[in-house]
C-alpha cells in the first residue's frame, strides 16, 4: 500500500502521483487495436475470462473488501454498448475494479501508452482490453474505429477522465469535457462509478465502496460542444455527490502555495 501520508500538488488537471516509472512506446498508425484471427480471440478469452477476471476478484476483495452499490442500474443497458467513467485513485486497482462492476459485460479501457509498454505485461494488456491513446492523427483514426467497434459489439468502454492517478484521493478532480466526445459520436449512454474509501473496523487499510450512477444520455437539442459539456457536468456532479461517502483519508493532498519570484 502507498506509504505516503501527505502529497503536495500544484495542478489538479495535470499533476501525476503514480509511483510507476515506465517509458511509453509510440502509438502510431502501425499499432493494431483490433485482431480478428481465431488465435487472438482465443488468447483474449483466456487472459480476460480465465486469468484476469479471477485475479481481479481476488485482489479487490482481499485488499479492499470491495463492494458495489447500484449495480442493478446496468440492467437498463445490459444488451447495449456504453461508456463508463470513473475516478482515478489506484495504480493496480483501477485496472481491476471496472471488471467487478458489470459482469458479464466485457470492458475495454482507454489507457496511457505506459500500460502497453511494460516489458512483459505490456504484451498481455491489449488482450485484457487496453486501448492506448494514440500519438498522431493517423493512429487516432485507428483508435476511434476501435472504440466505435467495441461499442457496436455491445461492450463497455471505460474512461478515467481525470487522466492522472492520485492514490487514495477522496475528492473528484475537475476534468474537461473532451472525453465525452466519444459517447456523443457513438450515440450511446454513459454511466459513472465513484470509488470511495471507507474506514475498516479492525484495520488501518480502507475498504473501497463503488457507487454506480446512470445511465446519462446526451441532450440532442444542444450543439455538440455544449452537449459534451452538459454530459460531463451530469457525470461530474454525480461523482462529487458520491465522493462525500468517503469516511477516511489515507493520503492528505495539500495545494502548494504560489510564490513570487
């Protein structure tokens, strides 16, 4: 567990506090997001269903006594694709937790290229549903096609709109509406999940309780830019309300005072 007690920050939008040090590889037009061969489909099933899902269950239950509130809300869209937005507060846990929310739906997670750049795991994470952000416009076209394909296949695409990891942070950092372009482009609903930290009775380690909200739909009467902001605001407000359920602060975040000169 992260042993830091206090973390100082200057920029809520851009500061990163993950302890992982990885040199990301370039995601260009040669990166293949989707594979159609029988072998690739079999390896995806093996890694995702037989290895990753049981490990995710064990990790979240044993480490965080993880529980979910509001899982029944997914029933409204169980046969449809949708986007799932969450707060970004764990290095490893944030890879696992989405898969514990909407079983048996498959989740594909939009990630930083770091996640496909690790020496060994980087070769496996694409089979687990990792969709790395592209580095140029040609790669972006392939990335967008992959996102649209997974939605059309009635899967869920997971986005962490805060972008940067703040371990054990109990608030919701402000995030832009940029990532809400995708559900509007695909014409599908949005859910959000908020991981909160609850005091554990006989341990200093907190429990994680995840709250589900949604589905939220884009307002078709608004211009596209305003539609994205309105959808973002619905998600942000829901997450801020749920974040109030945290009962323990594992790491205190303090903003650095600005100095002149």
